[in-house]
């Protein structure tokens, strides 16, 4: 996403071999927040 035209990021981490947990957290966040729009091409 963008904040004041600058790119922002968020990292979701989970314990080793818990990839499914990280994906569930990401999916839940996306359902609440919605999908971020693509930044404009430079």
C-alpha cells in the first residue's frame, strides 16, 4: 500500500514450519482491511 505516496509494508512471521498459520493471519487481515490497490507505475 501507499501512505502519502510512499510504499509501506507489513511482514507476517510465524514459527518455523507454521506457514499455514502465517497464511491464515494474512487472509484474516486482508478480509478485514481489504485488498490494497496497486501502486501507480513509475
